[in-house]
C-alpha cells in the first residue's frame, strides 16, 4: 500500500517537472532543428493519438509541429494509436471527417508517409470496418486488420511494433452494445492467441506493443478498463521477456509508469489535440498534462521515446538500454 510520504514525493516530482518545463524550459532538450537532430537513430517513429477535433483546440498547431520536426528526424512511419476520430467514429470511407480530422490537418509534406493506426473507443462508436477499408482509399493510411504487426529494419536495427485492438478486451464496451455495437462481435481469444504467437516469435532488437487503452495509468476513467487490460494482457506481455514498452493513448496526457519487478515501461502518449490534467500514481516516473506527440528512436543498443510538448520541447524521455 502506498504511504502518504511516497505519494507526496511522487506528486512533488511530477509537479516540479511540469513547473520547470513551463517556467524555464530547462527540462526540455529539443526545440530547434539542431536539438531535434539529437533525437535521431537508425529507426525513427512517431506516435500520435486522440487527434480528431476538426483542427480545433491544439490539433492543427501540433500537426504542423509534427511536420517541422519530421523535416529533421525523418520518421519511417506514424503510429496512430486510436481515436483519430472524435466523437462518434466515421460512418463510411467517404465520411467528411476523413478530411476535417485527418487529411487536411496532417498535410505537411513530411507527413505523407505510412500511418499505421489502431482503433480507439471512439472509432468503435461508428463503422469500424470503414476505418480498415480506408486503407484502400488513402495511400498513407495503412491498416491491414484490427490487430497486426510490422517490423522496421534500418541500418541493421530492427523494431517490431505489435498493434492490438483493446476496446473489445474491456468488458464495459462489450456490454454497451447500443454505443459500441462492434465490440462484442470481436473474438478476444483469437486476438490473444495471435498476440502470444507474435511475441513468441519476435526476435527483433526491440519490441513495442501499442494499444489504445492503458494497462496502468492515473485517470478518472472506470477502474474496470485497467483491470480488464491487466488481467488479459499482462500474462502474455511478460511471458517471453521481450517487450520493451507498452504504449497507449486514451487518457489525453503524458504518463511514464514503471512497476516494481516489471521490466516493461508503460507509457501513455498524450493527446494531439486536447490534453487533460494528471497526477502521479503508483509507479509514476513522469506525468504532464500537455498536448503533443512522441518521437521513438532506436539503435541496436538503445531505445528512446521522447515526449514532445506543443512547442517541440522534449519534456521527458523513456530510455531502454542493452
């Protein structure tokens, strides 16, 4: 059980980091092309999620920042970790939301590369098959299935990204058939068996598992979300000892959580359009309620996940070494 002293120490750490970033920027290491260049590696990926607000709030400025940073870092692809469309998903591949939430917002030339998405709970409010089928419409929307895996191999460094479909894994979405009609139709056993086999055969330098919902996080959202995720996923993620990071969205803030006796770093990537407040919880290494996106950089010996705020400052870095 957490003591008040321990929680107080975590809260002070989180608040101090946020204050330092806001007041002086000295906690930040990247805000110019020269600084962004330092985030480079053999493999560079972006991660963005909780985006679709028709360009409003901070979506358009963050999208423009993503393009400017890409001019320097040259990402291989963009991990789009769900809720690209708020609030009711899309109705079809011809829904105007594809334009106002995505195509016309992420229009920088350097963002004309593969976007590898998964579905969030908001996509599950609409036509989920249309989210997959949009791959036939857009040259950069690359979603072959509800869950899938992709390997990036550059300069001898290999990174496997395992994309999973988390909404059906959570009981409350399966039970709300009027709001999330497709959730209960998905075969969880088949997905979990696929995940087990994928991780069993993963021999890459780094393995990152990406889902929309967190396994651990500080949030006011229903506890059952994390409980279902922990119950169904943790035994598999721990089974082969090769998962470096579990990264997700959903909570609209940055969180880096490290649990005692667990080699996996649990990362919540913030919203690219509208952030929420956050406080530390059990295992919190860092947290911040700011908009932004993350840059993932890998060599054979080191994996870094840089959390950028909406000004382009890297306010925290998750680092894994071999």
